[in-house]
C-alpha cells in the first residue's frame, strides 16, 4: 500500500510539473560537440539540434553567429540542469547579451 501511495504521489507531482517533467526527461538527449569552438558541419548541426532539444525558438530572420554557436556549445558542455541550460541558450539566441554580462560569448 505504501508503494502505491508513493507511486500515486509521484504521478501527481509529475503531472502538475508538466513541462518541467518533460524537460527533465529529455535532459540526456543533448549532443556534445568536439569542444566549444566546433564550427564543423557536424558541430553546427549538433548545436542546432541542441537548440531545438532545449525548446529554444529563434526569432524569424535572426542568424546565429559563430560566437553565439560557440557560447551555446559551451553551455551544453557545462555542468548544470536542463532548465538552466535552456534559459541561458535562450538568452544567447534571443536576448541582448550586453545587458547580462560575461558568459554569453565564449571568446
């Protein structure tokens, strides 16, 4: 009976967390690149896949620069939870990094 209660409580928590639970379950699907300056075709492709996996949407017409790609690669390789990485990548892709200080440009 205790096991059933624990399972029921866990199910309710996961349901109530919604997106957070989905984000946590996908945390292992990020693709590491060959370093933080991997601008090869495979590295760039992996970086764009990671952006999509993190759920970050780019603004229409925006182009991600090489410096931003490197910063995103650094974020993906760094320690931290999935939500934190998604927030930081969103700032790189869609934010004004000048207002947020260091850490948004790998160079």
